[in-house]
C-alpha cells in the first residue's frame, strides 16, 4: 500500500490511533482515511466523527484505472456492488436486515425500501409477498441473503463484481424453495422425473395426501376428481405451474394455474364448444355430431373450411397427420405471425359440377401444403421465436448457436412453401383443367435446392442438440413440456415436428405422380408435371449428395479428434475418408514391431496413427461440450503418390493376414518397407489391397491399378507374424519400451544444446568484447540469482498510472491517512 501512494505521489500519514490525527488536522487538506478493518473500534470512531473512510481495494482500483477516489457519504470498502440497487423482503429480524444493508453500503450498493423498476436485485428470505410476485413478473433476479455475505468475503479481490452471472447464479432463490410438492395423475416415469426436478429446483416432495405438502400438482387431462378434500392451505395446481416455474427460474403465481374439478361451473365456461370433457351434456354431443356431419359434406365439394359456424371451423381437417387449423388456438398470433398464416381463404370457390380426379388430387395437394405451412408456422411461432426473444424471464434458455443448430433454415423453408401454398390456392380458387400445377414447382425449384439441404443434412445434429439440451438444461425441458402440451402441436414433440421437412419433398413427388396419372395426354400440364417431378428428384439427389459430403466431412473431423497431433491440413473440402483398418506393425517402420497401428485411407492420402500408451484428460470445445480423450497418436500423414508398390504377402504357417507397402519418401534416397498384419476379419485383405491400389492409381493418374500390387513370399522381405500374440512377445515389447524410457530419463541429450551454448557464450560475452544479444539477455535473466531479482520493482506497481500527476493542482492539497 505504501508503494502505491509513493508511485501516485499522494501524501499520506501512517497512524496507529485516531488520537494522533488531532494534531495533524488542517483546513487546507481533505482527509481520507484508509482503514483495513471495517469492524474494529478505530473504524467506529471515524464513522461517528463523520470522517471520509475507504478501504484498500478502493485505492488499488483507482490507481490501476487512473481514476479519482469515489466520493461516498458512507464508508466505502470496495466497489463489488457498485451500480446495484437492492430491495429486501421477508426479513423479520431487524438485526439481520441492518447487517445486510450495512454490508451492501460498504460494497457500493444502493438500497430501496419499495420495489420499483429501478431495482436490479431482490433479496428474499421467503417466496411470498407482493415484492416477490412483482419481481417474478418483471424478471428481476431474486437472491438469497448468502449472496451478500459471500460477496463481502471476496471484498479484497480486485475487479470482483457481485453481479456477474457465474457468481450470482449460485445464490439465486430456486423456484421451489419452501415448497413441498406431491403429484397426482402421472405415470411412474413422469412422476420420478418430476420428483427429481423438484429437488434440483430447491424443493421437496412427499407422498400424496401428506398434510405437510404445500402444493398438489395434478395432470388435468387425466384426473377428473380429487381422491380427498384438499385443505385451504394446499395449492392444487395444474402441471403447467410446475413446468412454468422451472422455465421462468422463479416460482410462478398459483392463481393462474389452479386446478378445477370437471363439474365446476368455472370449468364449464372455459371449455371449448366441441370439448368432450362434459360427457353428461347431450346437447353438446348432438351439436358436435351435426358439426362433423356438415364438415364431412362440405369438404367433399370445397377444399376450404366452412365460414358460417365458428365451432365447425376448427373441428377436423383431412390430408395430414397433424393439422393445427382444427384448434381455436391456431388463430392466435404468437409474436409476428406470418401473413400467409393469417390470410383468409377465398370462400367463393367455383366448384365444378362434376369433380374430376385431377381436381381431387390437386385439392389434396393444396390441403397438405396448407397443413405443412401451418406446421412450420407452429415451429417458428411456438418454439423458435420465444427462444430468440430478448429479455426472457430468468435469462436466455438456450445459447444463440444452439437455437441456430436446432432450427437451421426452417424460416427459409417456411417462406418458400408459403409462396407455393398461395399459388396453389389461387389455382384452386380459379380452377380450370388447363391450369398448370407443374409450373408452380418449377418456379420454386431453385429455392428448394437452396433451403432444404442445409436443414436435412444437419437434422440429426439438430435432433441430438435437442436431446442434449433437454437433459442438461431443466428450463429448456420445462419449455418443451409446456409448449408440446398445447393443441397446436397435436401431442407431438419438437423433434417429431422438425422431421416434417425431411418427409415433405418425397410426399409432394408422390402427389405430383398421382396428378400426372389423372392428366390427359393432350393437356400441356402433363409434360410440365414430368419436368416438375424431375426437378424434385434433382433436389432430393442434391440433398443426398450434400448429405453424403457432409457425413464424409464429419468423419474427417472425427479422425482429427481421435488422433492426437493430427495435422491440420488433413481437413480439406475435396478429401473424404474411404476406409479404416486396424493393424499391427511387423517391422521397425513406421512404429516398433508389435505396436497397434490404425490406417486411415483417404482418397488422396494415408494417415498412420498408433495407439496411445497413456490417455490423459479430456477435450472441451468452446461451447462446453466434452469430448473423449484422443485414443491414437499421429505418426505420419503420407500422400498416396509416395506408395510405389503394394505387396500381398502369401499366407504361411508363420505369416497370416500380412501386407506391406513400398514407399519412397521425398527426403529419402532409398525405398522404405512398411509391413503390417490386419487384426480384423470384417474386411478381407484382398478387398482392402484392391481398394488401396485403386485410390493410389487415381492419385497418380494411372488406369492400371492391378499393376501396383505384387504377391511376395514372406521370406523375401523377412516378414512374419509368428508369436505376435504370445505372452512372451508382449512381455518383450513391454521391456523394450521400459528400457527406452529409462534411457531417455538418464540421457543428457534432453538438454537443449542451443540453450547451453547460448548461456555459455553469454557468460563470456564481456570478456570477448561482444555485447549480448536480446536473446542472450533473456537467457542471462533466467540465470540471474534471486538476489539480483529482488531489486527489480513489481510490474504491477511500476505500471500504475499516476492519475494524481494529471490532477496535481487538486490532489496536492489532500492527505491520505493509513490506519
């Protein structure tokens, strides 16, 4: 501390007691007291005397940033809670509350008695009350009192902030704190999952009927009546309250989610006109029957739903396994609803007096396209848009890159199919047998090529991301539970909805084929339909080809992750993995005899890797995904052009499943023989050698791949596999490896000769009249004694900015006292 004041050129006085200050007090100076302990008697005396008191972290922080000392009407020890506005609720002991408020003031925080929009954090000692409810609705973080105590423990850490997410999240009030839950109407698997989630979110659970329970969570779709009369203190809530609380990361208000019995007037008012939840209502049953009959009659003559009866408008639809237009909720806008979803259909459809087979297929094509567009709209409105919204209660549920991985090009696919649906609707409304349906799909074929491959090729990755996030992130699991239970989803999961784009193009191709069958030969649309079907097949071929390339690239990435030290230039857009072969080295090259060697054959090169003797640690990607440690060690990446001959070693008693490669490296004057024994019977040796020769021939632009392979006797090249798997052979190899390690351990060759030579030259540089170079100086500094290093000032103190020099006219008249 004294060094800091010396460097920033501020006058200071060290005192052992406050009494020494009485003789030094002068109106010419502003006195600032730096007190080490804010709990001793010295601090209390200064505080009572209304002196300006700060802590050491304030001085250090200001000296580093070149800022003046902050002014505070209260003692300020550090700035851990600077710019934070706190409010308290649920504290009954005044002494505890006063202690917490005092610590917040010492760390630079501000206290508000009443909760308002300016409050940044609510410190709660319970999960009830008006302040708690308002904080939940505004998304204000609700913290435990331990947050303040732990922040005070870290008061001496430089640049520490109590509001950083990693620290703050440890002390957030969990959603089910002070809650004891029981569950009714769930399967054993669901109940077990919900009980585990309850404990993870700070709550407890007890068996059904226990009087200590505060909440009874009910599956409202199954439970029609409660098995007992609940007490007035027990909240009987729907499961949406449970999942909603986890999603918001705060206890949701129970009033909105109270469970009502099936025979209560409140429930009867809220159910739909077509609901079957009141079986005793014969009038509603009769009305439903009439509605379904009317709808079945009208769909025979019109592809559009009837508009006269709102209750019938949302009843049932034909042509898709999932038609979200049959639910009243589908008409609700979620955020910015695409215009194509809210666009009203033209109900003045001229219906042919006699419906042709071609018109029937065209109608089905339009209906399935309309339903498909609605499914895409549901995915976007119900899942993607809420996840991308800023200011989510409790913070972001998923990271932006995870959202991009899950949904990919769904918005682009939605835009293309919205246009296709609109064109089909216009065609059906103004129906004529000569109208061309094939032109519509030819018109958008290029857009389909652009939008579909990115999604279809990475669908498996999207699916894996959903599964992984649902397991690792309880809030995302709750988000899916809430939204997948809504009628718009048709009781299907997000993964099941996202597979629809994968299935759509083959379905359209089948309908167009059916349409072509019912189109007369003289109709111009027949040839157009053939072109449209061909264009769809090209799109699907393009998707398959892109998928194959994507999978090939993924295989290369897998090799890079599996092989430690794998060269970066292995990753190339034109390269693909052909085959992987497990072998054992039979010679001294490229590894010791008996080493397990893996050969990765690519279309233009051969990666040689050996099994690692010791696997240490794991690999963690920037996004936090943990990968298994690399099991192989890179040995050599060989271009196939270096392979001159492939030797097929004949089978003998002492040699089984062996082959060799005659290689000419560019740095060698002679050929090198690499011999291996295949250890797996999955791929026959003959097939493997033919495959290898074919790709070598392609690389060197030769058509006669057969001429590259030679059959040879093992004696000619001293190749044998005898005793490779014996206990004696394995022991011999282990002894050889151990001896190498011992040799290296006692070898002086490990010492860098260049460093020794440079150090020696440096030590005699002055005698020879040569000034040492920069590198020599570096070596000299490393060889310096600790006594010489002791005189070097600390960089952290030397680099402190002298902000007082810039304000010398102000600070020359101030004195800092160290106590």
